[in-house]
């Protein structure tokens, strides 16, 4: 594609971008690659604790502010046609004037920093439900979302590139991918731990060692199953409902009726010698 004045690509309508994106996705599937587009419904890019926290973290950096609004628009209109999240890496395809390739490398969380995070959270996280839904205490959230000490990467830990001609460090295509991560964390919050190269289950293990979590009773287990069903959109299996108890039959002795007494039995005659 030729570029116009000042090196900018000519305008391409949203409808044409979508057609190009559909053709690209078809090509990828033929090659055996299953794309994972970012699909956002409604006004908000992220609606859960982890998704919102990720987006808020990005927006807290002043040097990202000028490019983030265009990125939000691209993320909302479905321009991120493929987003793969793996350990320390984001690979994406973004539909713009062309199909652009985005690569983001994020440094793994330093072991010493992860240890501090785990120690500060020890004993304050009770279950995987609390961890994944973000139903955590204020103290735990402050640790996990801290700019320097938490799970989210700082700007110095991020290396990024885009195949577009925009020469700025954070172009709108990269910004769209970052917002796409926020939307993806709504569906799979454990991807944050994957991205930073740590195991979220270690937080739970530390909590168990710190306070010796008691075995859940029946009521707690039922509540946990209900929450997990809401998280993953599934009906919890493995626990069949208890059959209803049959009503006890009331056996009344002959002659006994409500309000009447049974007649007295006649005394037995003595046997003859």
C-alpha cells in the first residue's frame, strides 16, 4: 500500500478493515493457526477487578496518555483480530490501514519481588475464588496492584514493536493490544500470572501455611461451587443432588383414632390344673 503525504497511510473505512481482517483470519486458519480475537461488548473494555486494574495501571503512566484514546477505539471496534498471551510475551495482529503485527515482551517478575509479594499477602487470601474474582481485602489489592511492587509491569519492563510506520514508542495499535489484554483478563485472570512468569497457586499455598486453612464445611463448599459456576459459566459437576427423603409413614395401632381411646382388653382366664 502506498502512503500519502507526511508518511501517513490513506484512510480506510471500518467496513473495509473488517473485510481485510476476515480474509486474514481465513488465511491463518488454513495454515493451522487458531486466532483469538478481542471481542468487547458494551461501553466498558473491562468489567472485572483484574481487567479494570490492568487498564488503570496503563493509564497511570503519563507518557502513554496521548496514544491510549485511539487504542481504546481500536480495541472496541474489533481491530485486534488475534491476541496470544504467553509467558512474558504478547503477539497480536491489529487491523488498521493494513494488518499490522504487534510484539510486546514483558520481563518476568523478579524472584525477589515475587517473594516479597507472596510474604505480604500470606494469610490474607482464603481461596482461589477470592483470588480470581478479585474479592480480596484492601491490603492484598494494594500489594498486588502496586506500581513498583505488584504484579503489573513498569514501563522499563516492557519492550514493544509494531510493523506500522508510526515512529512513536506507543502507537495506537500497541495501545489497542494493551487494552485487549484488559478485556482478556476479564475472561481469564490467571493469564496475568502466566504473563509475568509466576504461579498464582503459590499465593494460596502461602496463605494455607500462614493460617492453616480449615476444611470447608458443607455451606462454604456450596457457596464456592456457586461462585465458580458464575466465574466460568458452567454448572458445577461431581456432586449429585441428594435424593429427597421419603415421608415417614405414621402407623397407628388398631382402635386408636384421633380423640378416642382404645378399649381395654379383657383379662385372660386362668388355666385349669
